[in-house]
């Protein structure tokens, strides 16, 4: 992997970079690549606290908006041909089924259809496009500060790492997830609990699984489960449930987690689903609470300070109910890189990016939360209210509301073609 040799800087205690990105997940790698594609920066350094590229989450779904962004990044062709498109079949508690197009009824070509893919494959596709040394592994940020030189209006960001290294940069972008250090420094509100949790796994059938290429969802009281093949041998599955006490004991222990799913939470699910769960790869299994940032905070909170900002889950963590976490992070990368390449200063570029992304990000967070709450029949809601929510879900939501939500997944974030020299007087197309 082209970016995998990035620890040469470990011996240096003082490092300079044009742009530092904290976090080497989807948002971080996509942003680094976008900056290069847009001609916004020559020296980009990605700080990843783990020892290697992360693949947590096993798989993810890429909707048309994600494919538009991947196309702008120049990697869509490397992934679209490897994974099949699919539709969704939902089994309702009544025993009836509903089939619907998970991304609405628009059609803009085969490449941008909905596909589930291996998260590791996406990370590799992005990392392969980056120069060696871009990613610095085992690098944990412990301090953030800014300084302004006398008689100079520009701001330098100073980062301290846990190994004593000091890094100075013109721009800092936090792509470090839900519990972002950079978001906390900016003053964004802490993510809130949705009252739900999700178990996610990847099941492997070496001889082939023979399961039809479609996303099957199963709805029950306070629970939504699903599975979708991502190859001839691998099936991604998930189970979203109202948070239960057993989660604290079982989370982090694959054996306990699987037993809780098969013997308790999903024991009444169809046999085909339970069989998939029992074939889970223990190394790709997780159980975690579903967190989100209040949409009002996304809309009005301090998402930028001078040349410092956030992207992906660090900016707008959301529940996975519209599968927009990864897709929106890819959008962020393209919009941010383009803004930095076209504005006169890093601070103006960061400000333009945040202004462009606030409304859409807040809408996606709210839409995902609403979608998940309704599909599970209302989180921790019972009695008459619970029955009313289910009636709304079965007869109105899937037929009329969700197609409207799905249309937002056709958002095209645009391309990354560097602007002509006349676009910004006196400004080169990279950060100085």
C-alpha cells in the first residue's frame, strides 16, 4: 500500500507540513487524496493513532452520492466493478414483505448504483493513490495550539504527539471520528446517545453462500436486523437494537456477542439470518452504541476556527440508518479540498467549506435518526404509541417518506479540477 511506509518522521521531533489530517480512516484518506487531486497542497501528513490502516465495521454501503465523490477522487472505477448493485427486501412483523429501491427511482448509470463493499477495500483504494510517507502510523495527538507570527496575519497550528514530536502546519483537519480530539478543541458538542446499539459482522462461507444479491431487513419489536452479500463468499450483517444491559458485558468479546445475538436478541429471526450470524469472522465483529451530534449543533456549532476544521464523523456523526456516514465523509473531502484550492487563505477556505456543508450535514443527521427511530417502531416506545408508529412505518414511511429521503442520496458534490490561474488573483493552487 503506497501510504504504508509513513513512519520515517518518527525520528524527527519537529515536522513541518502544509496540511495535517488527524485520523487515517475513510474521511482522512479521502481528504488527503482530494487535496492532491485539487492541487490544494503538496505536503499533506495524515496522523493515524493505530499501527496500521483500520478496517473496523467490516463493510459499508456506498450510495450514488458516495460514488460521485469517489469518481471525483479518481477511484470509483477500482471498486464499482468488484461489487454488485442491489435492492432492498424488508420483512415486516406482519409477515408481509416490501421491496423498494434503496436510493429512490433515479437512474444515472450503472456505476452509481447502490453497492455494499468491504471497508478495507475502500481504504486500500484510497491509500494506493497517496505518496509513500503520507500516513504516519502510531501517532496520537495530545495537544493542539495555534500561534501567530509578529506582523503576520497567518496562523500556524502546532500539534504535540505522545512521542514528543511537534508538528507545525498551515491547516489542521480533524477526521478522527465520533470522539474527535479536534472537534473537542473547537468546542463542538459531545455526541449524544440514540438509545440504540448496533452489532455488525462479516460472515465468511469459503465454499460460497448462494444467497441472493439483495439487502434483506427483518423488523421486530425494538429491533432491526439485516444482511447483504458483498461477494460470493462474504456476507455483511447487522442488528440494531434498543440498548440493553448485556451490551456492556459482551462488547469486545466476540463469543459473548454472538451468543447474545443468536440466543437472545435475534432468536426469533429467520433461520437463514441466524445461520449467517453463526458464520461470523470474530475479527470483524463489533457491538457499539449508536451516537449522533444534535443537528442544531451541526448547523450552528463551532466547526471551524481559523485554519482548523473537522470532516466526517468528527463533524457530523450520525446513526447508520441511511448508510450515509461514509458517503457524507467522501462528500466532505471533495468540498473541503475544492474550497481550500479556490479561496485566498486557508482560513477562508475552511470557512467556505463549513458554510457549504452545514445544512446538508444537519439534514442527513436528522434524516438518519428519524429513519432509524421509525423503522424500529420507535425507540423504547410501546403501547398505543408504539402501534401507531408501526402503522405509520408499514403503510406510509416505506411507501412515501423513505423515497423522499432516498432522493437526497443523489447529491453530486462536483469535481476536483484545479481552478484556472485567473480564478484567484495572486494565489497559487496550493497552500503556502
